[in-house]
């Protein structure tokens, strides 16, 4: 059937709108700090005053939510800055909720940015190497999530992939009368090469080893479904697949299997590749970005976490996806 542009839009099976978008933001100490991330054009480490400007612009464009990552001034082996009452994320949450009360503020709950060794949990070193201490790490993760919620976060997002962390966080929140705070769990988070630029942005690269012992193998799909099922059973309100574009099959299976609110994280490597190709004139940045996000929506994502959120919201206002 021949279709006009207007008819194609009317009968489209999948839609993309600004309401689906979450903008990740990196916050650090100081004032008037706007440090460019070399591998992520257009993305910055922001002091709180600059963070407020960035978030205000996002709201004006139509982006309804942000996801906060903190970069502390000091790191140690116990991730003390992650759960400090006056930690950088806690300060940022209070400032955002005061300035932009209707903005949905999600906080990333992990320890890697705050650990001197860069891993996502406590580490035990022994003569034959090192290993992650899963259960002791849960207490710190729960303490971190609780401190974010007490500062005013609307939602917490554990990204560490420690076993049992969703249950530990849910119990900690409930015990403090914060059962209204939802958890968006990085449920199927793969040990991916697509995270490289993020580690520059968050200053969180491991000082030794890698994260393959606690993040998922890219080869495993059934394991992803088991991990999602566990997080749902432990109290997750939203589940996430990360990365997104290279894992659309996982995203589709998660949504089809569980029918649960599902997020997709268009990670730093995806963003940087599009930016680099566009800068060389090889692709149309707008068209490729919108098409890739539409693919995530088609696969089942309800929430799209993307560094392009502000641009996407503006593009959608200006005419949206080419018919």
C-alpha cells in the first residue's frame, strides 16, 4: 500500500517521544567546573552550579529525568564518598530537587567511582591474586542507596552486579520508611568493551584486573534472563539491559518474558561511535541516533538512557523521526 508521510506516522507500530528519555550526568566538586570528556564530545564533568544549568536546559528541551554519577575529590578502599551524607551525589540531588522539583532524579548506586582500586565492591587481595567480597559489599551499596534517597532522589539504580544487592537495598529503604522509592536495577549488565569512554568520564577504570567476575559474559542470554528474574524477585521496580544496541535480542527477550518495565542504556561507546562517524561526515547523526533509539523501543524498552537525550528531545520537537 502506498502511504503518505502523514499516514506512515499514523500507522507506525512503534513510537519514540521525549517522555522515554533519561539524561546521564557526571557531577564533581568545585564551582564553574565544566570539564570536557575527550572521548565523548558534548559530555562534561560538571560542578553543581553547572549541573543545574545542564539539567535546566534538559527540562526546557522536554527531557523528564536525569541519571547522576558522582566523581569524588578523594577515593579509598571502602568507598566512603559513596554514602557520605555530604557526598557529591547527595549534594547534587538536594540542589536539583530544590531548583527543579518536577525533574525525576535517578542516582547510580555503585562503588567503583569511589574506590581507590576502581572495582564495584570491596576487594580481598591474597597471595594468588584478588577477589570481590560480595556480601560485605551489599552493606555499603544499601547504605549508599539509602543516603541518596534521604537526600531526595526519586529512584535509585544499583549498577554493581553484586548478587543480592536489590534485596539489600529494598530492605534498607523499607526499614527507613522509604518504601515509595523505586529501584531501577541494572539487571542484565554485560562485561562490555562499549564502556570505554564512560570510564574516562567517571574516572572509574579498575587499577588491576577487570570486571568479568561480576558482570555478565556477552555470550550468555539465558543467564541474563535468570539475572532479571532474580532482581524482580528481590524487589526491582524496573529492570535494565546494558549495553543496548548490541544486546537488542536480550532486551526483546526480557520484555517478552517478564512484561516488566524495562530500560535500555545506550552506553558511552555507542554514543562515541555515532559522534565520531558523524564528525567525519560518514553518517547523519540525527537520523542514526533516532533510528537506534527506535530500535531499542521496538525491542521493548520503555525507558531510554542516552547521552543524546537533549538533542533527541529537540529533534523530536522539530519533526521527529523521518517518515
